[in-house]
């Protein structure tokens, strides 16, 4: 399975809409300018997670489930880490 996943990622092709990239860049720039670093990190994570999800929907279900679980774990750990450092 590991070799299959690696081959899938190596041969991946994904086209992103210019409007979404522009909106993300504007949002991240505003977050950096106004020192909302955590908000920018969450926005970038959600953008990346969404497009990864859209990519894996067209492939085998085992890849989608793996992506869902790994993404959820990373998201939860990021939120817990942000909450711990905010005190």
C-alpha cells in the first residue's frame, strides 16, 4: 500500500482556481499584517485539507479514509497545541 500511495502522489495532477489562490494569499497576508498567526495557520490548513480531500475522492477509498484519519489527527493536535500555548 505504501508504494501505491507514493506512486499516486508522484503522478498527481491538481489544478487550482486562481480566485481561490488569490483569496488565500490575501487572507494570509492580512493575518500576518495584523498578527493573527493562528488564524492564518488554520486557514492554510483548511485550504490544503480541502484540496487534498477533493484529490483523493477520485481514487480508492482506502486512500480517502487514510487521508481523513491523518488529517483529523493533525487538525486536533494543532488545535490542542494552539490552546496550550495561548495561556
